[in-house]
C-alpha cells in the first residue's frame, strides 16, 4: 500500500473520522521527532562566564616545573 491509496481511503472518511486520523498521525510524528532529538541540552554560557572559567582554571593555575 502506498501513500496515494491511504490518501484516497482517508478522503472517503467522514469529517469527524478524518480529523481523528490527522490527530493520530500528528501524534505519531511528534513521538518520532522526540526520539530523534534526544540530544543533551547545551548550557547557556555568557562571555563573562567563559572569561571567569579561563581565569580560574588556566591563568591562576600554579604550574610545576
């Protein structure tokens, strides 16, 4: 079965059933998109945060010879 067959069957539905079908398809698409976008959230750093981190961790570090 291809998309054209499904489309023709969907057009034969009553308007109420057609809306239910659309909601179900949108729900499936949203669930698939959630699975694909399971990346870790990136922490939002400001320039000041970056400078503070560099000063504390690299420039003020005591280096042993």
